[in-house]
C-alpha cells in the first residue's frame, strides 16, 4: 500500500527540490514534466501523508540535497539558492502503479532487459538517461494496455542524492546491503495533479544540515 490511502482514493504527499528561481516559476506556472531515470514526470520524495513537515525532516533534506547536487544546472538562474516544495495529490487507486510490488517489479525487469543492447549504444549519460526514460514510459503504456487502466503516479525506489549520503555518512557496505542508499519516490505523470502546500527556502543544504546538528 502507498504511504497514504483511503479506500479506493489515495492521498499522497512528497517533497521536490529545485532553485529559488525555478520554484518561483512553478508557483506562477505550475510544475512541468521532464525525463527521469524512472520515466517522465515530476519527481517527489515520498512522505507520509500525516507527517508534520519541518525544515530538518529527512524528506525535506532529501529534496534539498537533490537540488544541491544539481547546482551547476542552476548557474544561469537569477537565484540558485535551494528551495523545497511540499506537494499533495489525490488519485484513484487504479491510477497508481507500485513498482515495488513483486509481480510488477519482475515484469519491469524483464521489459527493461529487452532494451539492454540499445542502452549500451548510447554514448553519454545524457543520452542514456533520455533513452531509459523513454523505455520506462513504454513499460507504463504496456501496463496500461494489458490492465486497461490509466496510470498517473508511479511509486518506486531511487538512489538518494550524493550530498545526502555524505551528510548522513551512508558510506559503509552494510548501508548498501540493507538498502539505505535508496528511498521511496513518486513519479507524477500529470503535473497539474500536484497541489502545492508550501515552499521552504533552504539556501544551502550543507549549511541547513549543520544548523540541525548543532541544535
């Protein structure tokens, strides 16, 4: 089951990290979907629906660290300081695909392996990301067709940001054995579903974390 559910209706919450300039644009124009390592959409770090969001909670820091790691891509923004957006959405249970489900994950693995030769041909990481995003989208369309339903949100696990690993010292072998290097995320395929709850101006993720540890 997802992190928040109510009979056939699912209530979901997540965090999204970006620059201050881009968060201002999202506030004005809404989110837009883009390519990602698990398919196209808006990526949110999954958060329990009834959790009180604070500046230092793990889901906020995950989003902040994600933006921190992407600072170079924000270099032309008017304000590249880190901002975290808290978003909520509500969907029908039939519109939700859980890639952590054993049966679904096996189908996904088999589907992806069919394209391994194509992926090897992609010369750089940017092209490979675009290709894997396209393949993941194909898998979603495949599931939609065989199960006769429309999928709007995907629940999966993804690698945590590098700076988060550094801050939390997730660098030991047992961290990886136990899966601490990954966490839950949502890929929202229809951006207008996201209702923004609030914005948190972080500034610099490292400085924010240091303030937390001094408290």
